[in-house]
């Protein structure tokens, strides 16, 4: 999504001289087009994320719209107090860009994993928290919020190629987008995790399970009305996110279900253990921590057998029985790329 971000910022900077870009010595091979086109509106502050947010707060107070850029964990957590005391409490339009949620910086290790950024930032009132599902939606979100008076955090994925089928770049604050319809299971996925949710839905489809998949890109403001409407139709929902299971989308879904008395149980597919010890590629880490397509499908399959959909009985999902025998003895869920 980095190319989509820079493309959108070039477009904004052409028409709006208030647009400025700050980096904490990161983003090479992506930020150069902006730096070359607008050298007087590009600032490399060095490895000093706290100061970067402080400078951006001052620029916003002077009338500019600053975009600050770093790896997600450094953009969100290292300057957390500066974000709180600066753009949030002062209600200034600073845009914080964090790249690489979850295990996207795989071999860089635990210091580079962003597993709590969404939870930490969605607690701050007035700060918009956005996690685009693909590059097209990233562009739409950046353009849509440019003139918004509130501060915002964008959690971007590193993939610039993949497009979520059926999403078509749509973005609207406080709304979710359904990208697949099915009556048996419901997946709610945060940002780029939509891709894993769709892959899990594909695996369940081989067992005759039809799934609805919703892309959640606006965490704050939360798509509460849409979640109520969607979760009211299902006995259970599986949340999917490259984030700790607490604080992020899973917690948001639980809050909406509890506060509105919904009869929808929530299964949270998120990271539950501290990622120390084992280390490897993103796919390996996702599988290890229960957020690979295979592990997500397993979680949904287990819940489906406990709480079948209104249009089917529990026996429909029982193993090795009558007409459903072929489904029950289907190959194990998963594929080689998850291990």
C-alpha cells in the first residue's frame, strides 16, 4: 500500500499546499517521488519518531496537514504520549502512517511486530483509526480523510498488488463492506486480514459451508450499526486480525455484541501469546499464532458444529454420517504455504 499512499499524497500535494510529509528515516524506494517533487514539504527527522509527531503537531497548528511515516509499531507506540498530548488533545489534523501490521516485518523480529497498535490507538477519543484492506482502499481512505479536521492513524499493509475481490476500493468512515455473502458462517476481518478470511472461507466452501466475509477498515469510528445488523443474522462470528486478540477488532465485536444484547458468540482469531522464541516468515508466524487461513477455518468449523446456522442443524456438520459423509472426510483444512 506504500505506492498507493505516495500516489495519493502526490495528488493531494498538487492541489493542496498544506500537505507535508515527514519520515523517521524510513520509506526509501517509496518516498522519493514526493521528496523530489516537493522538496520544501518533505522532512526526514531521523530516527526520532517522538520528535516527528511533535514537529507535525506544530505544523498542524500552523495550518498544515502533516503525514508522518514509519513502521507501524514505531509510528504508533514509540511516540504514543506525543500522539495523545499533541494531535489528539489539541484536535489537530495530523495523519500518522504506520506500515506493516501484525507479522508483516517477519524476520525483523518481535520489536517490529505491530500487534497492539490498533488497540492502543482506538482508545484515544477523536482519533480516527483506519486499516485499509488493499491498496485501492488505501488510496480512497487517504483521499477521503484529507480534509477531515480530526487526527487519524492509517495502518497500512506492505502489499501493493493484491486486490480484495468485491471491495473495489470502497471506503467510508464508520462503515464496513461485505465482500462475500453466505448464510452459514460470518467472518469479520481487519484490514489486510480480509485476504486470510477469504482463503479460510474458500476452504470451508469445500465442505459445503457458505460464508459471509466483511472487511473492517474503519475501526474508529466503529461501524457499530453495520456490525449490529450483520451479527444479528448469525449465531456466531469469527474475527480475524493481525493483532492481539484483545484490544482490536475482536474486542470491538465483543463490545458491540454485549452492549446491544446480540445472540452472536464471538470467536477471536488473533495473537494470544507473546511472539518470543520461534521466528520466521509471515505465513509461518500467522499459522503459529492461529491466524493463517487453515487455523481460521478450523476455528470457524469448530464453532459451526457447536452453533449451526438457522438454516441447518448440527447434524449437517457432524463427521461421517449419511449423505454428509463425503464432506466429513474431506482433506484436512489448510495448505502447504501455511506451514
